[in-house]
């Protein structure tokens, strides 16, 4: 028999019991649909992360962090985790790393100590991650979706992250935020302390006690800033807002009221003594330094050599590729779990194929006897039943792909229509099926069908022709 004959007979035999055939194909379709969507979701998340790293130009960036023994995987700016450990990063460090071969540019990064942020005139608050960088550097470009980026003269200006839009009900209306004022609350001030920006802190009264200092400390210091832009944080972003690093240095300089220790005491011991209070500045940068430094490498081929040079200086070095490697490990584990779930669905569908083919064996026993009497060999019978089972798996995979494609188009439509409310979920990548996934799914479901049909096929081939002809 030729393969075309097997195909013709298989289609004819499967069409005899249409309901049973359709139900079996549906079971395979559900299993393949689960496999495709779960695999596509993992691929979509990974591709979204890679695309956003590319948009930021992150594949030629090296982030210098304080502790060489830790990996800051929170974000590429190295502003997460405990920054008190490791070697201090300061202007001397900046000069050293700028001299490394293949470093084209560098910008220091400061994670600003801001507790909450709110729109002026509103009570609603959110918890921001305020990051400062040097606008003069072309190390990376903050993707702006409304307004403009920062300049070197922006001492009281802020570019808010796209998460800010959802927090304050401006989803899809980013331009409406431009020019509005926000109130940044710094907990570094309070209790007779403040920051080196704006009016001086409230002077402690003569009868100030612990409760007064505690109340002042809880209030913190409100700092007004104007929104000049809205940044697209993307999937890999953490909702960061951005300010000029020169302004961050001022905000990290603490101003506090202290007693003048050099003031001589006057009067006798029975008279009331009120020491003079003076404002004293304390530059916290001298104790803390920069949070990190981001280096721009002239070519991605030199990325690892620059990272190694940074490590030799005693600092940690982080690259986008190292972050993606960590993300891939996580996605691989997630993919395995999702694959097991999809595998269970396919296993149940495989049992359905076995049941369908065994029932076909009983129903066509006499037909098998006639075929054997007419010269069909055991291998012909075995191939025919295996071909029918494989065909069930094939059509299940095809229909699974078609439904997945439709769902993908629906997801993309939802993203275009409700993109702001859906946030940064990579739903728009679910419908992007690489060729290897299409071929792989159809091949896998066909293979599952063929394997499931082996036992019924072998059983049918072993039937005695004489007994099969007598079967009623």
C-alpha cells in the first residue's frame, strides 16, 4: 500500500464515527492549546524584556555596584538591595572607571531618600523609587511618552514613571500631568532637621521635648517639584521617577539645628541658660557615595572585558545579559511547571486516542479479517491504525494552533484598546508564534497520537484472520 492509500483509508475510517472522532480531536486540541499558550506566554515575557533592554540600549551597559559579592537583580541601575555594604562609590570611583578601555561614557546614579509622593492639592500618596542621573551623559535614554527629558538646569523638576499614571488616575492621559506639581516627602528631615533645599527646618522651641522631635520626624520634609515628563518604565521597570543628580546631591545634604558648643555660658548657676541654636549642614554623600555608576561600552563585544576590569577594582559589575540569564532561569522553571500542566492535558487526550482506537478495533474486526484474506499483511494493518491515531493528533495540533492564533489576535486588540489599564503585561506577544513552535507543536501532537495508537494497532495486527472473519 502507498502512503496515499493509508491517508485515504484513514480519513474514511475516522469519518464513520464522526462524534467520537470530533470529541477525541477536541481533547487533543485542548491539550495542544494549553501547551501553545503557556509556551507563548513564557516566550512573550522573555521577548518583551529583551525588547525593552534594547530600547534602553542596555546591552552595552555595565552597572558598577558597591558589593562585588552580591547581585542586584532588581533593576539595571543598581538602586535596590542593601547599599551600606561593599566599597564606597564616589567621584574618585567615577574617574577610575571612566579610564577603563572601551568605556565610552559614564553617569553616576543616586537612589534618593523619598518616602512618599503625591500630587499637589491631593491627599492620595504613592511610594516612589526616585533615581537621579546626570543628564549631560548619553549613557542611556529615558524613554519619554509625554513632556521632555531632564536637563542640567532642572533643580526642582521630575520625570515621573508610567506607574504614576495608574496610581493617580491618569491612564492614557500622560500629557495632562505635564506642568503639575508633586510633593516629595523626605523622611531624612524633620525633628529640627531638613534638606539643603527650600526653607530651613523649623527651629526647635525652648521647651522642645522628645514628643516634639518625634512628631517633627514623622512629618518629614515636603519638597515641591514640577513634572516635566513621563517615562515609560516598561515591563522591566519598577515605576522609577527621575531627577537631576545635582539636585539629588542637594536633597541628600541634611540641614539640622544644633547647639553652639562654642558659646560661652553667662550668668550664675541659678539663672536660666538658653544655648544658641545654629544651622549645620551634613553632606550625606560623603558617607554614602553614589548608589551605582552606569558605564556605556563602545561595543557589546567588549562588555565582559569592561565588567572584568570593574571587578578588579573591587566593585560588583552587572550587565543586562547577566540579568537576562537570571530571568531565563526563572522563566525556565516557570515553563517547566506550565509544561507539566499542559502535559497532563495531553496525557488525558492520549488516553482518549487509545480508547478511540481500541473501540475501532472491536468495530472493524471483521473488516480486518477481510483485509487479511485479501492479502494485507500485519504491517499493513499496524500502519493503518497507527496512521489513523497520528491523524487525530495532527488535527488536534492544527486546531489548537488556529484557536491560539485567534486568541492572540484578541489579546493584541485588547492591548491596543485597553493598553493603559492592562499595565505592562506582555500580552501583545502571546500571538507571536515562532516557526519552531508551530512545527514543534504539530509534530509533538502527531507523535503523541502515533504513540497512543501503537497498542491498538499492534492488537489489531495480531488478530487471527479466520477468527476475525467469523466475528459478529
